[in-house]
C-alpha cells in the first residue's frame, strides 16, 4: 500500500489510529477547494466535465 503523510487521504479510512478499508479501485479527477461550493458552482463544474 502507498503511504501517505498529509491531511487529505483518498482511498482509505482510519480506525483506532490505524489505516483501514483501503479502496480496491481507482480514483480519478479529484479536486480540493478551500471552501464549500454552492449548488450552482457544483452544477457548473459537473456540466463542464472538470
């Protein structure tokens, strides 16, 4: 399993301080935002395919 040291980890969970429930698949097109997006912003992003 790849290791991760940052605050944002995709594809696994933590339980009791241990990494568990690793994703058995592929994650594509992940985007992080510094705020919550409004409904119209989400619709626009979805429609653009980004």
